[in-house]
């Protein structure tokens, strides 16, 4: 039974990896990713202080979210 579960998980992982590789290698996806990168760079160049403030705020929130001081 355990071998069957492991085999099933391995097959699912292989399918997920193949799908992910297919998506990443897609030309349209690469173009959209490049456009997103260019827009982000332009926004940061046009609003550097605001970009830093937003980055710090997001970092702070992520830090609070994953803080294990409970």
C-alpha cells in the first residue's frame, strides 16, 4: 500500500514538473514576464521612495506573518 501511494505521488510530481516546464518555456509567458519586469523597473525608477517604502512594508508584513514568537 505504501509503495502504491509513493508511486502515485511520484507520478503526480512528474506531471506537475512537466506542466511547469511547459509553462515556463512558453514564448507568450516569457513575453508577459519581460513586460512585467519592464513595467516594474519603470515604476521603481519613476517612484523610488514610494517603491522602497512599499518594499519595506511588505517585508515587515511577511516578517510578522512568519514570526514564530507565539
